């Protein structure tokens, strides 16, 4: 795909991410999550389930994201997390579809920054993403002290799903 077409397709998606219309923004987050998932599994990128084909426009289906485009997508998602509290859970879920190498540090930065502002579903999606990404190689060199404090708080949540996910993640952290 020519660079101009790639840029136009991505910019259209990013414009919807910046939309003040909740439904447009949520749909764009869903599409970006599918795009990131497809590109995470590069070996299977040409084999698409029906739900992907049915929900991504042709120009996005043809994209194979470069490392720089993945970084830009992560940057766009972190902006949504910061600017649109109503879409935080969806944006964190979408971010969780990216590769750890691109998304782990930005997500850690945002959750520490937004600590008390993350509601149950956004916190749960954060735990799901971190559980997928955190491994000894991925965590090497990261300061996880702030994350431990937040996870302890979430482990005491009245939301059983969040408490279990945070507790499981806390149990995984000593190995890191």
C-alpha cells in the first residue's frame, strides 16, 4: 500500500479517536484494536476471521503496520485514555491488543498517572493487558513499585473480577 494511502487510512481512524462523539470514538477504538491484534500475529495476518473482515474497511485490512505506525497508534490510544474518561476501558482494552514492546511502558505510565481515576472496568482491562505482557524479559529494567501499590488497592476492590485479576497479577510480580 502506498504511503499516502496508508497515512490517509490511519489519519481517518485517528480522527474518529479524537471525536467528541462517543459512538464514533468507541467504534474507532474497536477497529484499532482489531488492527493491532492482526499486526501482533504477523504470521497469520492474511488469515482473517469473519468478524475482522466484517468490521475493518478494506484500506485498514490491507495495512501491515510498521514499528513507527505501531508507536503512533499507542500514542493515540494513550491520548484517549487521558482525554476521554468514558472511553478509558475500551482504550485500555485496545491497547492490550498491541505488542508489549510498544505498549507496556506507556500503559504503566498512564495507570500510575491516573491511579484513582481508573474505574473498575478500566482497571480490570489494565490487569488483563499486564497479565498478557508481563514476563521477566518484558519487565526487565521497569520500576514496578508504583504498580504494586495500585494492584494492592485493586485487589481489595468490592468488584470480585477486578480483585481476582489484581491479586493474580500481584502473585505474578515477585517472579519479575
